[in-house]
């Protein structure tokens, strides 16, 4: 199909269209992704995550400004939550980056989570492939303002910037709660405000304990003021240093392998799920099963095992 | 038993014996009646502590805390200034409209500028496409300003200019024009809006980031208190905050909070509160809820007096007086059945006058559609004149004082305003509160609720969600010449050819230098406009030094 | 298992800073179940068009109160065409005199909503085009 060619030629219109197809799970999705797959793998993918309002979008805006100087083509995927009530979404990240919208070397796409948990949307991973194939050599993904469990971005990004800011509840309690585990480079934003030093100190303290025995692995912490465009160059330097270090240690390859592995697993289980659904038709049967269980006429494991066995026999897999 | 207790007892009896029986047969139209402060009671009765607080809280006109008015005689002495905001198209056309209005009995001029002028772009800038001359007059160089005031004696009229981010430039041009007319600075009377904070909050015609904007403002304060002593250097505006959808309480709260920020900054810059304090003026909106509006104006006066006296230690009463201009509420006008707007404006005029305004602009019926025609402008002005000369409300001062409802509402608005002010102080002052998006969010939520109420018909807007008609009458509309941009561009080119470019460059370089340092910028700007530097050139010079503000949107 | 959502860009071309209407519409359309992107103030026609394309929206709603609609709305329609995106439906709102509407429509603005239009009318309009935009 020629949409792939158009994307490779750099047509933003077709790229945008393809993103929608992926997002909408349209029938052409797999074909497009597979056709473009050989052209992927060249982009550096940076994830930007952190609590709501910590300044992620503002930071991305300033990173764009900074990296443009280096002749990059940059793609941004900005994810915002869909309303659980209406299914609609007000995709607000883009506003903070809007002044770049006239720049032909920048492509920004807002995505709604559409019910997907994990801080990104179900399609985000495929969308990065499209941007990658289209020649965007730096891709920045801004996640939804995360809590503690929404950390799917680790499976997607090469490197993760975890933003924190004073006055956002980014205190030591939150840090202990596990979100810390996902950051590669820590960004203390809003350094123009009181309390930023304190956030940094606490962060230092927690990381010092964590890396007590191997301090050389301690993650970098960078103070910036995204609003005032301060500290961005230093931040990006430390990002690139971090990557070089990973490469030297041979961890870069591992990281990418793990990513692919996780992705394959995900596609695999999703496909199995869909397949089962088609054959067993479980979405439709579910109500009947519930009845059986309510009336104690069936037990959960034996019911499911029975259904699965009959499917496997029918399809003559065994 | 005190009188208050007697009333309380009687009220209880009335409720039990009369009211409840009546309600059983004939329930009220709604469960709850509301205004900006919350629920409105069925009837109000005298307040318990009125005797203790009358003198301190209500008092007398022209006396602290000015609840009843800022002058001892109010409209018995002099009526308010009737000042219609006007300006469109070219300087020539606007000049003609001003002369017309002065002939019709208007007593002050009020200049509206087009958006490129307000944001510091010349008409030939790419950003100006489609906007030149649309919402006001286009000013690019001193040449335009000379034409605008041609034949109007600047020592006689008072001129109000709705200009904010580039206020210093337009004031400089005004001073230069006056000089050419042979009128010295000391004689000039008028107002520049010069209120940048509400631009960040509600109106959107900002250029520079807050810190630099504040410096320009204090530079103007300082310059004028020495050189243009009769000039009102700022008009701290709640009008646009209300237009953006705030309620009455928020209008007062955020306006006063803006005022507090300006005073703080001026004091920090070393100015004497009693010297610039008397040159501060305010600008409010008048909506349809007549009694609430009156209470709003009274509360605003009382709060500002307390702010100046207690917070800033002002010593002179003149510094504590909240003098204000009012404009009837633009967003209350409907595009449907535009003649209904005449009635709305009449109610709003009453609100402003009963609230003790110093000057008033009444909107024209067709302003929801476009710029007003001459006919509509005349009706709007006549509305003021009818209230002034026929209604009788000007015979006595603050005639609604002592209304149980109005006094109670005045207190309630004041109380809720203080809560907002405290909250904003907690956030570190108004600039910080704006940067955080706090103020915008509060206003936006009110605006959303208001609109929802209209959609749900909880709030009736006549002609819009009730009493509609199928075919709207056709109306005469004023059209602005779409070729205007070319006319302006042509004029800029001519001016540029004629002026001494070397001198312009030199003056701009000096301005840049001064902006990088800490000199008062006014004299530099005046020098530059006199050499016919364009508004855009001056604003861009400052853009280079100060940078541009980035909107902090909250959704 | 296609899962399509209507996407709408609310744009503010021109220089006026009155975004009460634009923000209200954005929020209300979100509540009506659409995915909405808002550009913020002072957008040039080009940046609105670029945004519409990158975001692959089905509709662009323009809000303008300064009176510059006669030059800016058609410019946006034209740029969409130039960029091979004429299937994106453009509608507008704000202070727009009746007299100007026929001409705007002739130039490709699909619908104009004058002040006081209930949000329901906007939603009805969008729904009436659902098939046309393939959702
Ligand atoms: N003082 C200060 N404020 C900042 C800074 N960076 C961002 N902000 C402000 O913080 C607020 C939130 O910024 P965003 O960039 O929208 O934050 P976000 O993390 O993307 O927010 P969500 O996407 O809603 O989770 C805005 O009002 C910004 O102006 C900074 O360095 N200093
Ligand atoms: Mg964001």
C-alpha cells in the first residue's frame, strides 16, 4: 500500500493518518507496522514521566527547543487520560509545546489513554514505530501524570526522565513507594521555587542508601526550571552520558532485547486472548458462567479448564 | 427585649403562622435562590450589630471607609463622566467619531485600539493580518496619533486609553501630540489602563513576562507622579475578569488582589504610597443582578480603603479612595433580539450609578455582533442621560444603604473577598497565583458553571434560552473597511521614508541600553516616538531584552 | 475490532485574547465524549493547519471575537486544501454577523455558530457528520 511509502517520504499527513489507524485498531494496522518495521530501530526514545503538574509538558517543550539546535527530527507523543465517564478527553499537553507546531522538523501527537491503564495508551508502542520509521530520530513520550502503578513506559522508552517538583507531594514518602525504580535520570523541576533544594536533598538521600554499595551506579539528578528554560542543556548532556555509559557497560543491547521480548509477549498474549475470544466466545458466555457460579453449579477453575479443553480438542491442536 | 430580638421573634411567628401555610398551598418557584455569595434568603431583616458598626463600616460619603461613596456630595455635586469607549478603523474615522460624541454631550474620550496595537505589532507585521482596525483604531506611529487627536484640545478633554502592555508607548505619543498642540504635560488629564495582571488572567493582550511588565508599570507611576501629575496611571480592571466568566465576588477579589500587587511593587521600587496611591483608579463591570452589583461596588470601596490604610499604611484619605470607571457587561448582551440589550444596559446603568461610579460606558445594543453604529451609540449614551436627569436616583447619595439585603450582601461579599485575598497571599501574591493558574482556574470554573446553567435553563436569558423568535430582525451593522491594512501599511512606509532613520536607530539603541539597565524607560520611549519610531519597533526592542510571556493555560 | 473516536481541534486564530468561549467548547465537547485538542491563543493559520494535520482531527473549530474571521477562516480552509487535508471539516464561532455567514460558507467553512448557540447544536452538527468523517 502506498501509505507506507508516503510515510517514508516524510508526509506528515500520511504519518498522522497511520497513527490514527493504529490507534483505532483498524484492519490495516498490522500490515502497516510490519511493512515499516525494517526501517525502525534508529530513534532514541525518551520517556518523560512524573506526577501530574510536575512540569512534564513544559520540560518537553524546552527539550524540543534545545535539541532542535542539533539538527534532529523530533517526534513527541503526549498522552493524557480519557474521561472514564464520557470517554472524551481534553488533550492539554500540546498547548505547552504549541509554538513548535510550525516547525517541519517536529511532529507532535496527542493521544488519549482510552481506558488503558499504565500511563500510556495501548497504541503508544506502535506509534513510536511509525515515528521511528518516518525518520524522527528522537522520540519523546510524555506519559499521563503517574501514580505508582502506571509505569508501562519502562517497556517502551530507552531512557526515562522522572520529573519531580516541590509542592507536588513528591516527598520522601512518594519516593519510597516504588516510582523511584523507574527513573533513569531524575529531574527536579521548578528549581526557581522554594523547596526544590529539599526535594533534591531527599532524592540524594534515598539514592545514596540504594546505591550504598555501588555508588558509581547512582542515577544522575538534575535541577532545572523548565518554565525559565534553565538547566536543560546540562540535563540533556547527562542523558547522553547516561546512554553512553549503558552502552559501554553493554547494558544498552540488553535493554533493547528486553524491550522486544516484552513486546512480543504482549502481542502474543493479546493475540491468544483474541483468538480464544473468537473461538470460545467468552464475552458472550460470561453472563451464563456468572449464573452458574452464583448458583454454585460450577466452580471457577473447573469451568474454565473445561471450556479450554473443549476448545483445544475442537481445534485439534492436540 | 432588644429591638433585634423582638424582630427575630416576630419573624419566627410569621414563618410559622403565615408563611408555612402559604407555602403548602403555593410552593415557591425554586428550591433555592442564589447569588454570587451563595443562597439568598427569603426576606432580610435588620442586622443585629448595626448600631455598633454603622460609623466604622458604613459611615458617610467621602469619609473612610468610603462604603457610601468617595466624595461628600457625589452626584449632587457633579454627575459621573459619561465616557463612551470608541475607536475603529483609521485614525481619521475615529477622530470623526470623537468629535461627534463630544458634540452629543459626552464629557470624556475613551480610545479603543486595535489588537495589533495592543500587542505591540505594526500593521505591516504578519501577525496583524485580518486584525488591523478591527476592534479599535490602528496606531503605528506618532503620525496616526496626531491625526487621531486633530482638532481636539487636549488641555480640555480627559482621555482614557485602553492600552496595557504598550501603555508607555501610547502615553508617550499622547504627551508628544500635546506638546505639538502647545499643551504641557502637567495639564494632561486622563487614564491609561496599564493593568497587565488582568491581561495574563483574562484578556490576553500581554507581551512581556510579569517582572518586566511590572517594571514598565512602576516606571510609568514614577514618571507621571513627577511629570504628568493629573494622569491616572493605572486602571485596575475587574471588567475583563468578569467578562471572562467570574462571578461578582471573584471580580472584586481578583481586582483588589491585582491592586495589592501593584502597590507592593511600587513601594518596593521606592515610591511613596501617598504620592502614587491617589492616582490609582479602578474599572468594574455592571451586570444585570442590580442589587448584587450595588453591594459589590460598596464592598469594593470599603475593602480597598482598608487595604490601603491597614496593609500599606497610607496616611492620606485620597490614597484610600477607590475611584472607578464602569462599563456595562459586554457578555450580557445577546446577539438574539438585539433591542433587548437596551433594557439590559438600562438596568446595568442603574447598578453603576446606585453603586457610585465615577464614570460610565454604556454598551450599544449591537455590540454582540460587531462594532456599534452611530445610532446605537447614541441610544446608549441617552440611556445614561435618562438615568442622570429623569430617574431621580441622583438626588441623594447611596440611596440603597440601609436596605437590609444590600447591607448584608455588602458584608458577605467583603468577607468572601478577604478569603480570596488571604488565599492569594498564601500562594505568594498575585503574580505567583497567576503563574500557577490558580486565578484562571477559579474563573474558568465559574464560567463553565454559568454556561451550564444557561444550557440547562436553570438560568434564563431572554431571547436565548426562552422567548426566542424564529426570524431575527435584520440589523444595520457597521463594517470596517477590509482594505485598512493596506492604508496603514502605506502610511508607515511614507513615515519611514520621511523620518531620520539614523536618529531612530540611535534612540532605539538608547532605549535598549536603558532596558538592560535600570533607568526609568519613559523618557527614552518619549524620545523614540518623537523621532517617529514605530510602535512595533519600540515594542520589539523591549522584546529583545525582556522576552515574551508564555501563556499558562489551565484547562 | 475497530475503536474509532472523533477528534476535534479547537483553534484560536487571530490576536484576541477572549478564550472563554473556546475553553468552554473544548470542555463541553470532551464531556460529550470527543477527544479535544485546544491550541491556545494567537495562532497563525499555518500553525492551526499543521496542528490539525499532525493530530489527524476530523474537525477544526475556530473561535474568533475580533472580527478578523473574514480573512482568517477562509485562509485556514485554503491551507488545509493545499496540504491535501480538505476532508477536515471546519466550523467557526464567535462574534460573526449574519451577513458574513453565507460568504464564509461559500469559502468552505461548513458551519458557523453565533453567540448563544447551545452546545447541543454543536454536538448535533458533529454527529450529523459522523459518517462523513468515517467514524
Ligand atoms: N515555577 C515553575 N513552574 C513551572 C515550571 N515548569 C512548569 N511549571 C508550571 O507548572 C504547571 C504544570 O506544568 P505542565 O508542564 O503542564 O505539567 P505536566 O506535568 O505536563 O502536567 P500534566 O500533563 O497535567 O500531568 C504549569 O502552570 C507550568 O507553567 C518551572 O520550572 N517553574
Ligand atoms: Mg503535561
